[in-house]
């Protein structure tokens, strides 16, 4: 068992099981888990609820409103996982909706939004002992992370997993809608100018299309143990 704490960065495409792995790793290692995507989702929810997004995103208005957007993770005592709060309100449910998923990529492409989020993420990782998942964690947020992982899985498997996760909450959702959203977000997240989703050259790629959650966790724990 390692004694010195490290930083673990997990990046990859939408719905590749990054948060499932990150949460399990954090629990196993006694580390802090940070879902950086939840932060971009929180900003998107604010924009949707405050007339900043109608049929288009008003980028200038969003930038002027940024100081009014106060987001924080508060620890849920029973799950021991941080939940996203926006201006004092728990928004864990609404940020996972398709309404937010449909707009989060354009919001996450705004440099001023990213600057604010990245500063918060780096502050949360100052003492190490953190597992953070997202799109730019290994490339921008923690370029010196001791372990960088890049997760992938086939489009069909990712869509099915996401659909299974969402269908209990929303009945008017189809597998096709979920797949279209994943593919469109991946495209936007990979092609934006600021901090696009890329695999850092030093990241280890894990295709988990045919891996169980348990097998993947064991594999990554071995990687952690094997670090110098
Ligand atoms: O991980 P997620 O699907 O909840 O993330 C939602 C969106 O937020 C994703 O489509 C792109 C953006 N994101 C980002 O740009 N950078 C991150 N570090 C995390 C998420």
C-alpha cells in the first residue's frame, strides 16, 4: 500500500465510465473524488435558468454573470461523495438532465468559464490525494499528475450504459437521442480551441468496452501500486 499521496487524472470521451472508476478508486485509496464535468454542468444550468441560453448561448452575457455563479461540492455524509451545489442549492439531479447535456459543450468551450473552473480544480488538488475526472485533467489541470488514464469504449456500449442510467429518471428518452448527444459532445469537446479533449502522451489508454467495473478497478489499483 502506497503511503505518499498522488494525483490521478482520468480523461476520456463521454460516458466511458470515468466517474464510476474515479469514485471507486477514491474510495479504495481514501482520496478526494472530483467530478469536473459537474462543474461545467452547473454553469450550464445557471445559464439555462437565467436567460443566457435561449436558442443560442449568449457568451458575452455568460462572461459578465460568471462572478454570480457560485459553485461548490458539499460532502454527502452517507455516500461520502461530494454533491454539486449552485448558489447554495443542491443541483445533482438537474445537472444530469438532457437539457443540460445538450448545452454543456458550448458552455465548456468558453475560455473565461474554463479559467474559473480550472483554478477551482487546481485548488482542490493542492494537497494531492485526489482523483479527478474530465476532459483536460491530465493535459491542463494536473499536467504533473503521477497517474494519467484515458478511457474509451465503443459508441454503442457507451450509449447503452448512459441510456440505462438515465431511463429511470426520464421516460421520453430514446437510445438514439442519447447516442446522438454523446457523439455530438465528443465532437465539440475534441474540436474546441481551448483545452480540447486530447490524450496526453503520457496517459495510459484503457478501452473498457469489455471490462467489468471490478476488473477495471483491479487493473488500475495495480498501476497505482506499481508507480515509483
Ligand atoms: O463528464 P461530463 O460528461 O459530465 O462532462 C460534461 C461536459 O463538460 C463535457 O461534455 C465537456 C465538459 N467538460 C470539460 O470541458 N472539461 C472537463 N474537465 C470536464 C467536462
